C-alpha cells in the first residue's frame, strides 16, 4: 500500500479583534490537535497570537476540560521543562451513525478519534418509523451506563440530498425518503445536537481531523461503499456546491451506451465501481459483500466472476482518478468508505499505470493516491466527526459571523460591544 508522507499543512492564523475569541479558540484547539502536544510558546509563534491571548485561551480550555497540561521531557540541565497542552480524550464523545440501505451502524467516538463502542442493526431504511426506532435504540445502547459528556450526534447517509432528479432513488440511496424530518425527530427524542451530511463529506472531514489527510490542505475524497461518492476539500473545508450535492461522482456517465443507471442515465461510474455493482456481478445480496466474505475470494485466482469484476472496476477507477486530477488538481486523492481495504488495494494495483494527468510527475511519491487506514470505521468515524468538527475546526465563517453580529450590535448601541464567550 502506498503510504502518505506529505508536507505539513498550513497552520491556521488567529485574528486580532477582541470579538474573534471563538475563532481563536478553534485555531488553538486545531493546532494542539495537529501537533499532539504544544507549548504556549509554540502556539503563539505558529498561530500569530500574543502570549497573553494564548495564555487566556489555554487557561479557559483547560478549565472546561477540553485540554490537559503536562510537563515536557527535556534536558534537565536546561531548567524547568515547559508545559505542553494536549487534547483531553476524556473531555467528551460524539455518536456517529452511518446509514446505508438496509443497515444502520453507530459508534461512540472520543475527542481524538478513538472508537470506544459500536453497534449495528439491519433495518428497512425505507420505513421511517422503523428507522427512527432503530437509530434511537443505537443511541441508547451507546449511552447506556455512561455519564460522559456527549457533544452531539452525526449522521452520514448516501446522497444526493434535497429535491433533485436523482435524490433518494435506487438501491444505493435511501430510497423512498421524501425529506429528512426523521432526523429532526431523532434530535428531539435524544435532546442532543444533531448534524448530518452525505457520507462522502463526512468521510472527508473524518480523514481531515483524524485520518491520513491530517497534513493536507486540499484533497479529493473518493468514498467507495455500497455506492460511489466524492468530496472536494479546500482549505480543510468541504466544497458543497449550490445545493449541497457537489462532486456526486458516482453518477457521472463514463461508458457511452453503458448499463442503465437508476438515476435515469446510462453508463454511470457507480454502476461499475461500487459494492452494489460487485454484489450484482457475484449474484449476492448487498449485505453479503463485506471484508470477511471477500478476503478468501480475492486470494483465489479461480474465482472468475470476482476477477472479471475487478478488472472492469479497475479500469473505471483509472477513469475516475484521471477525471478528478485533471479537473481539480488536488494534492492527493484519498480513497475510503466501507469497501474492504484489500479490495480497494487490489483495484488500485490493477489500475496501474494510472492515466496521464496534470498530477502525473508532479505529486510526490506515495502522495498521489492515499488509502484510508480506518477501513470499516471510515463511515462511522466520518459521521461522529460532524459534531466534533463543529467544535474543533477553525472556520472563517465563524469569524465572519462574529464580526457581522458585533457590527450590528455596535450600530444599534452606538458603541463597541464588549467581548463575549461564543460557542466553540
């Protein structure tokens, strides 16, 4: 497997206005997360905040339990070792729920991305009440006997979302859904903040915070699961498009006159490169295409059905990589999702040599294509990351919203408003 040895990504910069405290806290939290441990001196130098501001922020974050301080190990002859701050893994948890047709999986994930507990259930996802009950039961199982703080619930589901020509259509989507109000019902029942996203965006954010993309500013995430999705990450934020359905790569036609697709087109990429396409080729139900069932078959050269599918799917993967690289020129393409890693590696091996593109000869060794290290946890971790991302990631819109709000207050009151503690 190709390993990621990319460059250190750009560090976020703090803002100087007094009203930017929430944004600055996010910048400091994100820097500590990246480094694993960081002293106040390191933070001040790298995020361009004054030592006093950094001291105030770290004091606040430590007081509410988000970070912990430890003495660094240095040469004893150099005096008292400096204090380093780390994220506190016990500061709280998030619950991630990954939805695929016929199945709901969930996990309890801590602040540094460790999966503590998991559970799953098969359910008719076209039945709203059955699905609501199943998700509520998963949440209750994960919270049972725990007094730890839960920051929120994240739900990842196949797209596209909203009212489009191809929303909620076909065996790889949540067929039969008319809206997402069932998620509002789950939020009201659990009384927890709830965030949702298409699975490809959730997976991309998971790789950004806790995965192989931690050092990448810009990359494309290819989500290979029951269906095929994608997400473009620019400056560590997912580009969502005009209606929130950007980079729906699975429904890009690549084979003229190819297999009819449930979206109404023909020859779409997902019809050849997805676990549903594999299940179809092997004559199996979707739920039977998983790691345990495939490992043995991948090693058997006499399994002609699987070998034939891999050869065809590898060609479509070559097409997808070339398309993404020539259109978007990302630092890397990260491949994740619920597909077994051994299968993805087989497809990537058979796709060699990759087609010529703007990244060929430019991308560093091992950086052009990077495989997720999370494997089966990819979708669930991506879902759990959604509420953590709201807390941990420094986003420019947080700063902009704070400044707009303060400007409105100043205009109303006729003077500069005092600084305030905003949400992290």
